[in-house]
C-alpha cells in the first residue's frame, strides 16, 4: 500500500515539475532574447514556435536535437539565415532544456 502512495506522489511531483518548468519557459525564452528571432505564430527571422512544434511533434528525440541546435547554431533547416551559437555562458544548459520543452508545447 505504501508503495502505491510513493509511486503516486512521485508521479504527481513529476507532473508538477514539468508544469512549473513550462511556466518558466516563456520567461526564460524572453529573457534569453529568443523572441528576437522567433515568434509564437509567425515566421520572423527564424521559424515560429508553432512551426517548430509541429515539425518535431512525432520526434521523441526532438528536445535533445533542439538543445544541441541552440548550442551549435547552424543554417539550412528553416532557410538561409543562420541560427547563432548560444554559449553556456549566455544561457545555462538547464535553461535551454526548459526553453526547448516550452517551445515544443505550441500547437
């Protein structure tokens, strides 16, 4: 019986942590200046959050791919304008994870 409660508590805390991180995603996205090139609904310099979310909706490896893309930068996936590298000294790895998770929630 105690095991069930423990499992239920762990599951509830996991969902709460994810929801909390998603709430911080928008603030970190704006603080990190991602909103300079990426808009929720429309292409700007970079793709919209909705377009990225739709493209990676079925890809279970999307978070890791996008986190790597943020760090390395690059061009050619969404057009010719290059995504600049974002060093860890500018945005922490944990913040990148939260931002990417939040970005992928846009439908």
